[in-house]
């Protein structure tokens, strides 16, 4: 019996809901015949695997619609993906109007309700069928299949596509779908091959699920830092400056300055760091000692040619070797350690053009970098301290619930990528594992993600599109001190190699700014806002009092402006709300006479009239404590 027949034998309702079967743990098409004992699970749209079958079927319906409306288009591949599906075509670019027409055609195909039937062909016949249909990409796919591969096709009312499946039993089983967007792609992901047009879509079993997902997409668009950050004039990019080299505009610069001053202050005053300031470039000799020249040169900006020039320089991709020489400048005893160096470091990395995006992946960036030189017996406690500092920063910014922890390990199968002996790697990885377990920090282990000189903890977060980036890194290094001949004098007067911790407390400032934009949809905690208060005089008569209010707030360290335009107060309030300001202070005759301000906030709407001194005390405390006030949805008075 087929899986579908078994489902129908159990109940008609189950057969209607069935999308596929899981046979001994492997997802199989409903048409698969069961002819031996097995463990069978009927998969429905409530299962992730079932949802993927719906989406895969929707991608074939899309392909048929494209062939109907654009007969000259050539089909390539159309898989289901986590958020929906896509299909790539060799065709002219598709507009939004084209997508709307394709949606309408897909609805016709679904309404026609064609049975979807699976069949197989020998290799020669399969190639001939696709050649007759004028589908060269399908021919190439068949030719690349192993000699013993089963070559299967699906026919939905005359439209035949090469596919391994699984698929639903009929086109009418696709209930709710939407074409989202189109973009350019390369055949087989190779930029040297044909340019294709990719159409993205999604599909669900229920219309309400589709509606919820589309609402989610609108929220993503609303939060996307690459769009919102430009709209809020936080940053910009310019073609003649270059990709991956964003300009931080005054507002964005002010936010980064606040983050930077905060980090530098707490590192120095609360966590025992000393500051360094080191060059932005160095001779290749330095990177040869560290191993970066051999292991990371393709990611560096090299200035010069070793075959032609007496000296070759490179912009620094990291600060560690520079700070090692700060340490080596003076002889240290065991009593001096640990020494914690911190630096606000501008770094340069030659990222691939296809990887760069907004502020999250750039070619020049600034990082809260630090290196701890410690005795081996201090290593575990200092590593815990680095984790505690990172967690403190995350909690202060309200980001602690958005991260995952990863133990990034070496790959013993590719040991040539690393320095050091296997036993050193196994030992240091176990130390980190023990620390994370002791601190009850859930983590996953990633093979091959370590730096070439040591394992690390990566603290990762996802952007609004679900892509995961590393935000904070803490690395355990038991190897580079040897290469740089670093030592301290122990109790017996002997020279001993220290250990090194490479770490960031908040990571890359540009990437953190992007994270904050998306987390708060531009409505930042008050202490981070580039403009914290805007004073709104009701008319020009109260401009002098508005200026007096501004000066008092500015004197107390508040970022404040005055809107002196000849506009109605309602218009000024609406604009301030659109600018996502935390506070607006409306002032008129009564406020001037009483020395008060009428407070409107992003958090609670109309907060009433308050003495100016009371408001200053309130906002200064909010800024000082870095409070994250929750927004309360209120209906604005007209």
C-alpha cells in the first residue's frame, strides 16, 4: 500500500491532511509504496516537514505559471526553504506587476485541481524529454546525477518537472500562498555562470497563518536597519567611497560615541583595564610572527608587493600583536598579572562583496577590543570575568535574551588551518566547556569555527531576516605567547609563558548599532538617543522660555533641541513622534509663568505638567541608570 492509502485506511480526514510520510525517520512522498515492516509517521502541515512539502508543491505551481505567461523562460531549480520557497528562471527580470500576474495564474492552476503524478525514466529518456521541452538546465542536472540515481519527474496536468519530491497529491491542496519578491541569482551559485531571476514566495496550510507571516514581513521591513537607519539619518553609503565603507552621520556618530564612552569608562573604572592606542597598519613582518600572514592574508588589505618593494605594510585586521608589544615593552613579574589591555580599535578586513550588508558586515569597523595577559592559574577566573562583562553589556542594552552561545572549536580533519598541537586544542576546549557548564550557560559546539590560534566562545544574534552574526567573541589563547616570546618572571625567578584572552565587551560598534536599530525599531532607550528631548513652544512668544528650558537641560548633559518653526503645535508633536523621540516638552504662557513643562513621552503619551527641575531630575536619573522604559500604547488626544 502507498503511504496515502495507509493514511486513508486510518481516516479520510488524515488522508486529506497528509502531506508526506516519515518512513524510519526519512521523509517520503505520499505515493511511496510500503512493502515491508517499518515505523511510519503521517506528516501533516502541522509538521515542519509537511509545510516544506506544501511549499515545494507551490514552487512547481509557480514554475508552471511562469511557463504559461513567459513561454521563453527556462526553468532551473525550485526548492522549499525555511521561510517558504523560491524558483530560479533564465528569463528577463520580473517586476512586482509580473508577480501579481503570476499569483493570479497560480490561483487558476490551483483551481483547476490537477492530480500530481510521479514517474521515473532511464537517463537517456530523461535527457531526451528535457531536450524536447527546451530545458537545458534540467538536462545539465540529469547529466550530473550519479549513474545509479533514480530520475523522477512530477506531472501536474501536463506541466512536467524534474524533481525528487515529495509533493502533494493535487495542486488544489495548496490553500494559501504569496509571491514575496524577485532578485538576481547565479546558476548554481557561481558568479561565473548564467545570471538567473529568482522569485521568492511562501505558502501555508491556512490563510490566517499566511496573514500572520505577511504581517511579520512588514515588521521586518519596519525594523530592517539598512532601511530604517538610512531613513533616520544614522548612516549612509556612497558608491564613490566604496562598498562596506559606511558613513556614520551625526546622529549615528553620537550614538556610537555614547556606547564607546560607556564601554571605555566601565572597562577602566569597574573592570580593571588599561587603555592603549596602537597603529592602524604594520609591516608584514609583524603578521608573519603572529601567523596572520600565512593564515589570514586573503582577508587583509596589503599595501605593496613583497617581490618589488623593500617594505610591505598591511592595514590591521586585529589589534592583538600590537598590544603584545605594549606588554613586551616592560619586563613583568607574576605579581603584575593579570594585565588587561583595552582599546577602541579601528580594523580593516577585505570582506567579499557578496557578504557585505548595511552595518553588519563592512570593510572598516571599530571594535571594543581587549587582550588579557594572565598567568595560567588565573586563566579560568579571568575568562569568567570576560563572560560576565559581556553579559553585563548585553543586559544593559536589553539584548541578553536575543543571543546564543557557541563553543567554536578547531577542525582536526583540517589541522593545517591551525597552529599548535592537538592535545593543546583538546585541553583548552575542555576548559571553556567546563566554564560554560559551571556558569549554567546553554551552548552549542561548532567544529571548524575557532581562530587559527585557539578556541573561543562566540555570542551570536540573528538579524530581522534570520541571518546569524557573531556579536561578541572571547578567545582562549595558549599559543601566541610562544611566537612573540612573551614571558613573566615567576616566584623562582624563571621565565614563564603567559596565557592570553582575546575578547570584546560589546563587539563591533557598527554591528551593535545595526542590532539596536532592529531590536528597538529605532525607538532607542533614552540614554542612547541622539536627541533625547525636543522643546516645542506653542508660538514664537515663548521662544525665550523654550531656550531657557533647553539651556537648563543641556547644562545637565541632556541632548536637547528646540523646534522654533512657525508651525502649529499639533504638527510639531506629530513630527517629534515620527522622529521616535523619547520626550517632547510643550511650553506656553502657563508653563512660562509657573516654571513648568508639559511632558509628552513615547512611553506614556501625555505625562502631564511638571516643574522643570523635577523633569530634569527624572530624565537625568533615567539616563544615568540606563533605564529601558517600556512603551505603553495610549490614544493620543487631538
